[in-house]
């Protein structure tokens, strides 16, 4: 019997092989194309595995009874240094990154840039519209988030869940984003210029006179309903386009290793967008100063900004199309659990029953409540300091630019934080930053009057100082969210199966995000009705903030342990798949062309094989 090394169709040896020496310097192509027995080459093994083969072929006549059961297995050699049995050609790299990876990361960065550019313009514009409109104020925001934004978000989630079951991923993406682009274009050129004709101002005035000033907020929603619709669509752009569409697409085409390396860096380009979009908002705000009397400068500025939003939206669609047509998607390990189509209620029950999803939902809801408890109070102080739309919008442009710079700096540090301290520590930084800065903001509001003489030396009033401190609180909290919280949240989705990932993201990002903001708004409404004013309820809001953040930290700690376990399970599955590749030894005799050896010959730990097969004299290999 003679032992012949066969590689599952990649290599075919002659029926009477001669002594051959492994030569790892020649290519696989030369070895396959030989027509006569020549030097066997191209078999690339790890160092330890190659030495075993050298010892095997260097002494062809030294076979003993123990040597006869020898078998080369791919996983045994690969275990020595973690390398594949057959050396693959090194993939081209640019700046140390594989070109195939860059084909995914660069378009994703551009998409994130465009989406965040639009979101900054929309976020600043929606506040100017609803806060500075005639007959409205910052008190409209809690009612708007609770009674308008949340129901529309729930309605969208229900529709999205239905569409996800019947549409392909690409069709679903276009079906969701195109209505947003169309609405913002129509608002700038149609709805706002004609708003005076269909806003029920007279009806709102009559109701306000009958019900009293305490109903100013709810009646303002009726008075400026088209502005409120813009507000809700801008909020949904952040929840739907950023969280569901972009991050869902990013999770689809990237691996966990790529996500750990590049997800924090996505925000670098995105926060460059914040800087430029902040300058854009400020430019259009200052443009209104140069217009003549009787000209609605805000309408002209709105048309310019909405035109940019539409162009950026079309660029997002173009990038998405290019990636889907020219970038290969990674293969995912198949889950043993079959995908089951569930209805809306079944999906919600499934998500609620999952501890992993509940912890993710706690993170999102806690952030929404915490930031809302501080943000609405800050915006009320902001309108008191900057009552005109021009000044308000100009300040928000500076605020967005400062947020972009701070977040850009945090993004540079985030990769180091992920690499050195891991997912758990990174997930806990955002609630810690929000807690510390929120306490500082509330403390200044409560104890600001004693500092008035000192503030006057710097040209500041207590009101202006509160505005600046609140701005710093929002800047630091948002920079920590964009650089650490969002990447941590999105990385947590990757190990999940596709059904939980798609429906879980829709439920968490579209419902839980507005639910957190609406929850904060409900708390504020309750505090105002109970204690008489927002200022009187400030100490209690600070206590609620501390409780929410502590629950946030507990959920992050719980999710850290579950995420680590899922990652270890996924790595084990990959190791098992790699170990499934074997190179069997074929027993070949005089009468047969070759057949797989069986029995103890295939067992490397089989010991003495004398009892398993009749002894034969081995030939040269």
C-alpha cells in the first residue's frame, strides 16, 4: 500500500508517484498545470505543519507500524499559528487597510456625512420654527413630543414592520427615505410660503381666550400644525434614517472586526458635517439681515436650506445604490434557528421577552429621558436670551459647529477607548458625562443669583451664563453619544439573528427613542402642573435625572455580559467552520486508482494500527 497525499480535487498525482519534495516557493497554478511527474510544489503550510511533512518525505523508507496511521489534518496544522492550510495571496492594502474593506467603509462614511449634514440643518430649523413662531414658545415642545411625535413614531414602526416582511432590503430603503426627501423639498417651496392661508390662527385665538393661558402649548400645535409636522419629520429623520436605515445597512455589510475598528471613525466624517452644516445655518441666518424691508428673509433662507437637504438626500440614495451593486457583502454564519415570520404583536411580544433587547431599549429610553430633562429647560432660557428667529438660528449654528468639533475630538479618542477598555467601559461613559454636566447645569439655575455680581465682571448675566452652561452640557453629552453611545449600541446588534436585528432595531430606534423623549416630556408636564412652573420643579428634575442615569448604567453592565457571551459563541462557530476543512490520506494499491483510508488510519491518536489492516511495504511518496 502506498500513501498518496490528495487535496480534494486541487491536486491529482500520477498512479506511480516518485519521491517528491515540498517547495513552498512555487505557485499553485504551476502545480496544477504540470503534465508529468515533477517536483510537487505550492503546498503552503504553517511552520510546524511543514516540518512534519518534511520529516515524512525525507525518509521514505523509514515507515514503521506507527507511521502507517499518519494523517495530515488541516485543523491540526492551522492550530499551531492560526493560519489557513493553503496560503492565500495577500489582498491589496491601502494605508494598512484591505481595499475590499475600504470599498465599504468610505461610502458608509460619505453616507453618514450626508445624513448628519441634513439632520443638523433639520434639527436647528425645527426648533426655530416651533419656538419662535407667533403664538408659540418652548412650552410647546413637551406636548409636541408626547401627543404628536410619539404616535407618529409608533405608526411608522407598525408600517415598517409590515413592509419589512414584504419588501426587499433595497426596496425598503428607498420606500422609506424618498418620502422624507419629497416632504422637506415641498415644505420649503410650498407649505411654508402658503402657511398663512391654512393655519387656523383665528380659531386658536378663540380657544385660547376660552381655555386660558395654561393651554398655550396644546393650542400652539393646532395654530402652527404644518410647522409641527416639519418638527416631527425632522425628529423621525434622526430615528429612522440614521438609526434604522444607515446603521441597519452598515451592520449588514460589515463584520464585527470591521465594526470595532471603523464604527467609531464613521463619526469623524459625520462631525465634519456638523461643523460645515453649522456654518451653513449661520450663513443663511445672517443672510436675512441683508434683505430689504418687507421681504420674508426666513422664507428665502428656508428655501436654500431645504434645497441642500434634497440634494444630500439624493446623494445618499446614489451611494446606497453603488454599494449594493459594486461591493460584495460578507457571509454570515448560518443560525440553527429558522427565521419565523411574525405579526406586529408577535414581534413586540418576542422583543419584550428578550432580556438582551430589553437592555438595549433601556439604554435608548434612558438617554431620551435624560437629555430631554435638561434640553427643554435650556431651550426656554435660550428663547428668553435670543427672542428673534435670526438670533436664535445664528446661535444654533454656532452650537452645531461646537458640537461637531467636540465630537470630532471624542471620535479620535473613541477607538483607543474601545481597544484598551472594551465595549462595557465605552458604553458607560455617556451616562456618566451626562450625569455630571446635568448636575452642573441644574446647580447653576438653582444657585445662579448669588453669582450675579461675579458674572457681571465678565459681561455675563445669570441668564446668559445659564444658556452657555446648558450649551456646554448639550455639547459634551451629544459628543459622547455620537462617539461612544451610538457605536456601542449598533455593535450590540451585530451578533443577533436577522429577524431580531431588523424588527428589534425598528422597535427600539423608532419607538423607544421618541418614547424616551416623550417620557421626559411627561415628567416635565407633571412637574409643571404639580409645582406651578418649570423653575420650581428644577430640584425634582435633578433627582429624576440621577435615578434614570443609574438605571442606564445598570442596563449597560447587564448588556456587556450578554454581548461578550454572544461574541464568544460567534467566534466558536467560526473556529468550528474553519476546522471542518480536512486533507485526508488516500490509500492506493496496485488495483485501485485511490480510495480514502478508513478506520484507525484516519485517527491521528489511534496508536498502533497493526490490528486494523494487513501490513504492507510502503512505497516512496
